[in-house]
C-alpha cells in the first residue's frame, strides 16, 4: 500500500473558523490532489499540485487554498469554514508514469 | 470538456450473479481509464486500469475493456460475492495544459445479497 496519511481524521468546527487539513506521503510522488466527496456528487477535485510550490485549481476551488512547501506534504486550508464545506476530504498521490492515484483514508469535516 | 458518466445505483444482486456497471466518457486527447472501489469508511483503491484502446484491465475477477469507438469502459464480473459490496467509480486521466487531470464519475453502489 502507498504510504499516504491524512490528519486529522475527524474534525468538528464552527462556521467562520479557519481549518487546515494535512496530507503526508512517503512515496516521493510528484502529483498530489485534494478531493471532496458528497452524496450525489461523487468525487470532485478541489486543488492539485504538480510539484513543490506548483499548484492549480480544480472544479470546486472557491473557499479553499493549498500549499506545498515540501514534496511529502500538501495542505488544504479553509480560510473561513462554512456549512457547505461539511464533507469527507480525500487526498491522493500519483506518479505520472503510472497515471493511477493512491488515496488516503479521508478526513470527515463537520462545520456547525 | 472532460466527463465520466456511469449508471446510477444502487445495483442489487444475489451472490453468484453476473455484474455489469456501465461507464462512458468524454475526453480530449487519449485518456487512461480506471475503475476504483471504495469500501465503507475507506478511501478509494485502484481496481483495474487500461491505458490504450482495446486494452483489457482485469483484477480479482473484474474486467473492463477500453472501447475507443464507443468511448466506454464497462465493468464486468462473472460471479459476484457478498464481499464485492462497495461503491465503484469509473475515472479517466488526461494530459491537460501540461498536467495530468483526473475526472471521476459519481460512483455506483453495489449491494450483493447472500
């Protein structure tokens, strides 16, 4: 199994507070992705990174920012959490030679 | 644009029945195609893949063939087990603007009864 972890695994926070989710990999893969999973919507891409300090937006990036200062870490920040951001967040990594992705265990975020 | 459409679920079958989950896609260029599986409370896991037309991906009794002419990648299994109950996602990855961008379908829930 690919070495990919997410922290925290569960978080409850209040509307308007900042939240940061962390994804950590031990595979030295170039690509890292953040998704959210919601019933009826499947998996939607928030942001992705194709290298250290190289990031770009996905289809649902509004209200989210990311940073990647090291190959192994990719941070997702909700600057001011809203109830619509209640979701399960997944991180994934990919070695471009193989194209397929390896997923972390997910973070369940509840915004009250 | 890029998209993946898969049949809505849930798909409910009895053990040992034949499974088909349909998946069609639109993509620019020449995508690689994937099926992922998600068990309750877990992240997605790669089930199988195909990287060029007419390739057949297979794993754990599941198969899917890359059909470029019909832009399809249907998942099949000859005899399902209760342990196959999960959500299945069809996906593709395309090279867009110099980066590899994945697109997922909405997922199909499979429920297998003893």
